[in-house]
């Protein structure tokens, strides 16, 4: 076999339909667009328009509510903190604060605070002080002999 003998499999490619090329082509004159009207013109896209009928997205019920002033916390798992301590990026002897987590690169930004979750194992004795933590995370840190302080005061709004 030579390069000039390469061919696609039969039926693998199909010639594109050239519209508006005479009545014999099967797609001549109006090119399959019908007669006049907005959709026969070029450059028209009518998304979600249903010809005056109430569109589907307006017929469906609206549900839910997004609180405009909700708090958004940066989330950290205990397993990751442990990994960073072992890698020497966090100092287990000093207090691990939110600023220390950001400086080590574990958290990108604090947002409204950092919240610690209990995924992963903790073996080192850690002294963590963050905005919030799950009950399981607090229990896991205390079981390893450390302490986890949260500064999240109950919302008085």
C-alpha cells in the first residue's frame, strides 16, 4: 500500500448538501426554508420562542430561594491538614490559623472564614483555630490529643 492508494471506507464521508442550486437538486429556490417569514431569513435564532405560546421555562413552577447575604466558607478536610503537616508546609507545634492555612497554600482564600471537616485521619497533635468545624472534626482532633477552637459566634442577624 502506498500513500496515494489511501481511501476512506465506503460511506465514511458524505458530500454536504448545496442548497439553493436549482430545482433539480431537490433543495433549490427557497433551500428548504419555506416561504418568507423570520425563519427564512439569514442570521435569525429564536431560542425558547414558541410562536406566542407561553414558553416552557415560563410554564414551569419556580422553586427555591437563594439567600442574598449567605455566608460562604472555604472548606478544608482534616486529612489534607495532616498531609501538609507531614510535608512540612504547616507547623504542627504552632497554632494553625486561617492565615497559616492560606500561607501554606492549602486554602486559596478565606471567604467568610474557614470550616474544617472530618474527612481523613489525624495522627499529629494539632492546635487549630478556625471559624467553624463539624462535630466529627472536633472529636477527631481531640482524640488525637489536639484542640480545635471555632470562632463562629451564633448568627445574631
